[in-house]
C-alpha cells in the first residue's frame, strides 16, 4: 500500500514541462548502466544488477533501464515502459521523498509480496529520489537484485549521489547549470 501522494499533480505537470516521461531515452539507459556498474563494484557482485531510471506520474514510466544479459528474458517479459503505481518500491521513495535501502525485501512484510517484484524475483532494492531544482520529486534511480545484498550506508550514499548526478543532467537540459 502506497502512502497518499499529495504532490502527484505537481509532479505530472513538472514532468510535462521538462518533456520527460513520454519516451525511453538512450541517455537514461546509459546512466542506468553506469549505476549498475557502480553498484556491482560497491557490493562486489559477481554480475551487474538491474538498474532503472523511473519517473512517477499517473503511473511509473521506466525511461532508462539496464538489464544484464542473464536477467534480460525475465525483465523484458514482465516489465514494460509503463508500470502501475502499486508495483515496486519506487512510488514509496517518491512519496517519502527519501532514499530506501532494502538489503532483503523479505525482511519487510510491508514490501514483501509485491506482484511485479515477485515476478521479477527481486530480493534487494536500493533507490533514491530524483528531486529537481523546484523541489519536485520526479522519480527515482534504483538498482534491484535477485539475491539479498548488503547495500548498507555505502549503497545509500551511492544512490543519493547518482540521483544528484542525474538531476544535474536534467537541469542542464533546461539550460541551467547542473
């Protein structure tokens, strides 16, 4: 159950103003790949996790994704560009306006049993909000893996930094210093 989202209409308007959330973007796919590589190094994973750039409006729009080859069949068969708001953890991050680290999602009854997460076999999640210069949370940058992972404070710091990096890129698109 997602907490009430009192900023949804403001977020939708801001995404439209920025021209985001209508089409997948290769720049965001490349960014997601970089985030996956950073997370792999941080935790010493044997392979890269799945990483997303997810915009949250009337639904969730995956505008950037990196899927390692081993997970491609599972992810591509389940995950479209648009996802309902009741799927996954990103809407929680957006509404809470702060990063969320779940080393093992099964340790959190509130987050275990999410339908899309179950289908994707997600066992760990690390995500941070994309808060733009206006204070609007546009969405998230996140990584997920099918094994519990000790993201810890280093994972939290990584996701916050990568979210800030992406917001800087978005600001530069607006012609503002990033």
